[in-house]
C-alpha cells in the first residue's frame, strides 16, 4: 500500500470539513484548537493516509498539500 501524509496550512483553513468528508481512509478531523482567524482547522488524526489527494482537490482555500512516499522498486 502507498503511504501518504498531508500538510495543512492551519492559518488558511476555515474548518469547512469538505476534506474530512472526502477522505476515504477517514484520516482527517477538525482540531479542538482554533487558528488565528477563529476557526477550528483540519488535522491528520491517523497514519492511514494513502495520498489519494481527495482532500486537496475539494479544499476551497488550497490549504492542503499531499505528499506520497516513493514506491520501492523490487530488485530483479
């Protein structure tokens, strides 16, 4: 399985929860903390992320960057 992770610009996030709904692995949640604009922001809650990019595609504020680990090539 491909591993991924997300980086969320917490000061940009408005807590709309579109990314939470779009994540098939249920990796995202809203934090209990509040950002500088007064919104609860999205955060990664577990390590099940596959780097599918759904969260970044639905984010209206482009606050999410997705990273994937490179595939390990098998020696032939």
